[in-house]
C-alpha cells in the first residue's frame, strides 16, 4: 500500500509540475477535468451522477470554467459578476425545472447536492487557474499545494509525536489539536523557505512575511476542508470518494484541502 501511495504521489507531483509551469490553456483544461471528476464523485453519493439532474451540474460547471477562461482573455463584455450571477440563477432555474417536470424522480436534497457540487468543486478549484493569472502567479500558485499538503504532512508528524488532545474526536479521532497547530506552523515555515528559495533562485522579489502569513492561513483553512470532506463521507458511510488515484482514493480525497485553500490564497495574494 505504501509503495502504491508513494508512486501515485510522485505521479501527482509530476502532473502538478507540468500543468502549473505551463499555465494557460493546459492548466485550465486540467483544472476543468479535475472538477468534472470531483463533481461526479460527489454526485455518486446522491445517486445523480448519470441522471439529468447531475448532467445539469456538469454542464453549468463546465460553462462556469469557460466563462473564467473567456474573462481572462477579455472575450466577455461587461462586469464579470453579472455573468456569474446570471449563470447561477440559470442553474437554479434549470435544476428546479428538471425536478418539476421529472417529479417525483428527484428529491430536494439531490437538487441541493447538485448546486453545492458546482460551487464546492468547480468554483473553488477554479481559483487555482485564477491564481496563476495574477502578477507573480507562477510562484504564488504553488502555495496552494504547499499549504495543503505541507500542512497535512506536518500535522501528521506532530500529531504522532506529541498529539494528546483530540481536535474532532467523533469526526476524525486520529487528528489532534497539537497536530493541527503543528500543521499551521509547518505550513508557515514552508512558506518562508519557499519565499527565500524563489527570491534567491527565481528572483521573484516576494515578501517573506507575506508568504508566512499566507502559509499559516492556508494551512488552517486546509484542515477545515479536510474535515469537511470527511464529515460528508461519515454522513453517508463511505470510506473514499473514488478509486481514481491508487492509494489515495478519489479526486475529492486528495484535493479536499486544496478546494478550501485555493480561494483563500487567491484573496490573500490580492490583499496582502
């Protein structure tokens, strides 16, 4: 199992290197594909992954990503928020129409799950692409993964060594408060080291303290994302969202913390 997990992790790192360095259409296409797979994993829990309600979710998820790409290229006129509000209103109307004209094929919880899936998976993951578009985004975008996976690793190590107080005993018995704090501190430290490295070798000119703050905040919110995804699995008594990544589970199992971290880092990168 460890060997399988390690090899899968190496493949993920290689894919991340290629896509994040390439940016542009390559990154957009990969993020869109990951979002579609993630939505399907979530919809499978509610048994709508192959049904009309789920298809509406896929359609509007892809449409949202297309709008993000078009806005980045300056192809859409007007204010972006008007396009986004129009899109989500159309999504709600479409889902309600499907529910009404297919009644009683679907339940309200399935409709809510489809809407949630578009926002939770597609919208939040799209910030990976949006961060890459920011000035200096070729460096900042790596913080999404540094904070998420770095925090997870540091939290695990600290938790194993000195963890005594349970963070969420009913939800995730193995996670400790000490591990959570260690994860945040570790993510901040990795952020500092990363800033020093890119300033030295990449001549990025970033502020070290800013990357420390972003690392700490990203590490904290990544744990919420991790526990949130676990809560959904607990509610529906499933072990993993999928089996796409050997040794890791599905897209949502591996990107649960990234989903939360990406938007936070985007806005911190703008305001700090």
